[in-house]
């Protein structure tokens, strides 16, 4: 006999192609001219020419340059890449999850706890009934013991071909915790997401189950009657053989026996019919459960708990973000040069807000740096308000503030066994101190004998012994950090004010001035050799602070809407970073990260700071992040020594801390496959639509934009040594 709950639901058990073709795009170095020949390879093509991925760097972890090899052509006859901007990212697979029955929603939720903090009001309990089958062979966690039949073992009915044996079926009642689902929650395939009131379906299930028991009882009674009739027939047969029985009695016994055989067969057929009707009732009850047929993330919920829903009316939308589609428009003449299954580089544009906003300065933040000691980072910022402030990037707490007599124009930080800070002021003086001892007496050392006018830039040698300052007075000064002593002053290093200075390794100094030149000087034992090693002229001068790579091999050179990467060894063009900020040029700063793999730039008046993959060996410079701040443009920048975050100072008095992409994002080039080249042409724009399919590496989101790069034909060129 079954017990039925007023409101219960039949509850059932819940029940990648890794893109290893990392496309690396490189430009052939050009000598005196700026012409570039695009070279495209993917990892699978690299494998064809016998180059192992693990051998792409040398013993010093620097990129190797190997001899050219012949590979498959991506765009036959075309040696330039096809770049498609503003392509739209969307989920390849999405589903409007519908209801299969009319009724009232008991809940929109699931029994699997979402990966977020749950409000107590969003947790509720319901009694769920589960159809179980007696099975003495079941063991372990599959065993279900019923209160009224504790000596027997049961298991869940699995549905489908799992039989429904009469007399061995029962309902198990279980109180289950459910959690309200919200937009953004993840769901798995076949996961319960809602329940339509199943009261009528439960009643029908009870009727069908009772009918199965009744027809089985009738069948058993017919079976016993048949067996009894068979015994009587056998007795009449024996009597007839002995001549004691009559033919009439024999035929009557045979007639009853055969009649009950047919009757028992009919009853057995009724049992099968009742089983199918019970199975249909279970299916009907199951249709009150709304489940997701794909894994993904909930994008929209159309109905809430307690509302009515109709058959086939959508309840919510789920997007599977594991596989993405990038859709772009390409000119018809370019579409003729590409084909399906072409490998395409996908460069997503990822806008990001600051991780922390540090407020305290009263005027523009003009200088910034990061010290690190014992694994603890400290942000040091200087401002036009004549103060230097220290911040904890983990808690956003201001640690201390130092008030000076003049505005702070530049800061350099050194992190080693001990940390040092050097600050340059608007009157030409410098301040030396260690953040660890800032509160001690005589911790701050000053010098006023260096420059006449603003100290625009500072750099500290890799060993932490020396500091070099660059001033408006056209001079470079070398200082002993431990004593704040001026060791050497090199006057007229440029024909006008010097806005940037940086160390390139331990033996070279790079300076950039308002005379629109970059100059390279030899440095040894605290002295600058006045005989210039190299000069790079005709820069635009919009970027006042330009960086040198950590290995000292390349420098950044501003040219309007371009930041060029130039080799110090032979003045070759290594690569170009193009501004994508409309008509705006790069301004204020262009700085290498500590590992040299990325470059941070300021995009101009739109308040956008961009992080780029460094075009090492002419690899394509992909934009990795767009750091967005609408309050004011960034005037200065710095990386933490361990490369875990970047920090900028803004014209609207803020210090902004930015989260940096993971090593995987920086190192991995996303490669998709061209899946569609539409045959329809827009008569107005003369463009056709293309689709690129891509496996989500985990950090992309539908709705964003990306740049698609379809490589050109590979040209065998001997790289410069």
C-alpha cells in the first residue's frame, strides 16, 4: 500500500578540445625602413617543421630565433594579415528552458548549492517522494531503508528499461533542501531548476499504482484457479484411463482448465498494461520537473516562484560558455582570400574597472612606485599637493603621509634586501628614504644641489646602489643612494628638458627629452660616459616616460598613434603597438612589466590605460586589458616588483590599483576555427559575415568584443642575428 503526500515530486538522480594550436604571429625585422612582412605560425605547424614548443626559449629564458621553415599557407597569395575589429563574442549554445506542463511554480531553484553566498530567505525545504524498488542485491550507498519495511533493502527506480515489478514498489519520502536560483548561477546538464505543482500527477500516479496492484492480484487468483483446474483435469484423465470416469466429466474438466489458461493470460496482459500506465504516470509526473538540457550559466529568468506558467512557455535562458562564437564583418574582396577551417587568432577586448581606488591626495597624482620587502608590497605616491603617501594594496589603508615644501614630480623605488625610495621635486631637490624606517629620526635625507628646475624622472640601478635623475635643466645626475651624495652631473645631455630616464641592464642608461630624441649612454661605477652610444630621433614626444625592457635589449619609442619596440643592438624595429583609441595618440607613459612580457600605455584623453602583449621578435601585440577610469586621465604608472598588479596615478587625485591577467592569458594566444563565410552580401556596406568557433579558456564572457586576425601566407625569411 502506498502513502501519498499532498505536495511531493518524483525525484530522479541527476543523471574540449583544448586549443593547443597557439598561434604566434611575428613580423620580420625591417632595417632602415619600417616595412613589415607578416609571418604566421601555429603550434601544430611548428610541430610539422620539427620545432618543439619547449625549445622556444634559450637558457636565459629569452626567445630563440630559428631558421625559416616552410609551413601551410593560411591565405594563399596574401602575405599580410587580415585584421577584423569589433567582432562580437556570443555563446554557441544557448537554451530557452521551457515548462512541459501548465501550472503554478512551486519554486525556481535547485538542490545543488550555487557557488555564491546564499541569503537565508533563499533556502527552503520540500518533501520529495522517490519511487523505489525492493532489491536484496543492492549494496553500499545505493541502499534505501524504509521506516515501515526496515528489514528490506530498496533502491531508486532508474526509469527507462528498469522494470516495475508488482509488489516490490514503494515510495520513499525525503525532506530536501532547495536553493533559489538567480541570474549568473551555474547549472549542469539535467539539473533541476524548477518544479510545477504536481498534485494532480501524484494522484494519477497513485491510481495507476493501485491499479497495478489490483491487476496483479487478479492475475495471481487466475493463476491459482488455472492450476486447480489443471489438477482436476489430470484426475479426470486418470479415472477415464481406468474406465471409472465419464466422457462428459472429462470434457468438462478439460474445458475449465483451458478456460482458466486463457483467463490467466488475459490477466497477465492487464498487468503489463497497468505497468505501462504506471510508467506513463511517472513520465507525466517527471514532466512537472523543469531541467536544463545543457550545462551553462543562467542569463535570464522569466518567471518566479508562485507564478503561473503554460506548457512550452520559457522559464529561463541558459548559455553554455564553454564554446564561444566570434562574429565579424569582412570586406567582400578580403572574404575571397579566406576559406573555412582556417585558423584565426582571437584577441578579446576586456574592459576592467580598478581593483582598488585609493583616495587621499588633494591634487593630481604625478609620481608613483611600488616597493616590496618580505613579500609585502607598499605603494608610494607623490602629488602636486606636495605630499608623499604610502598605501597597503591589500587593505587600501593609507600607512603614512609625508608633507614636503614642493610638489612631487617623480618617484623611483627599489626592492631588495632593503627597500629604498627616491623622490624628485619641482624645485630640483631630491628626497631619499626607506619605507621601513620612515618613522625613525633622521630617516629622510634631502639634496638641493642637483638640478635647476623640475626633476622629471628617476631610475635606480639594478643593484640598488645608484639613482639617476633627469631634469628640466637638460642634465642627468648620478647619486649614491645610501648617502644621498651627488657623484656626477652630466649637463646638456639633451638640447631641452629630459622627461624620462631608465636603466637598460647595468651598463646603459636611456634618456628621453623634449627635443624628441632618445639617447643611450654608457654607465659605469656611478658615472655616465658623455660619449653617446646611440640616438633615436624624430619621436613625437607625446609620451614623456618611456621604458626599457628588463633585459636591457629593447626600448619603447613613441610615434604618434604607435609605440615602437626598437633593438638597442642594431636599431632594428622589433614590433609596433598601434593605438585603437580612435584619433587619440599615446600619452604620458609606456612601461614594461617586470618580466618584459607586457607593456602598459596611456590611451590619451579617454581615461583608458591599456595592457599589451609585448611584440617580442615581432609577435603581434595583442591588447590584453583595457583599464577604464572615467574620472581623469592617468599621468604616471608602475608595476609591483613581482608583477602581481599595476598602479596608476590620475589627474583627478586618485591612486588606482589594477589586477593583471594570469600568466596563461599573457602566454597563450587564443586560436579559433573559421566555421562560416556567409554567401550573402550587404549591398550597402559590401561586407559579408564570418563566424569563428573558439573554446573558452575560462576568462571570456559572451557579449564582449574581440579582434580577429587571419594570418597571411608565411614567407621564408632569414631573421637578423
